[in-house]
C-alpha cells in the first residue's frame, strides 16, 4: 500500500524509527500503571506514524524537482 503513495525503502525505515521512538518516550514519561503507559505509547506511536505518512506523501508529491 505504501508503494502506491510513493514511499521508498528509506521512508519505511524512517517511519518505523519515528513510531518506535515516540512510543517509547511517551511510555516512559506518562503516568499510570504499566498497562496505561503501554496503551499511551501505542496510541501516540500510531498517531505519529500517521502524521509521518501524511507529511511524507505531501512532501514527495509537491517537492521541487531539484530535491
């Protein structure tokens, strides 16, 4: 599916890195039980991944030719 959006192999790797870092950081800094922290990390990781996909698709579609 990501191939249809113009994602390259590098973009997929960066997506996973961004999602993992955000999820881990939010799980560490949130308050609550372990289950609550994991849910918070999961939700924010997915949300950051969605925003990464949207911004990458927009950049790839409208970037100047000399990039």
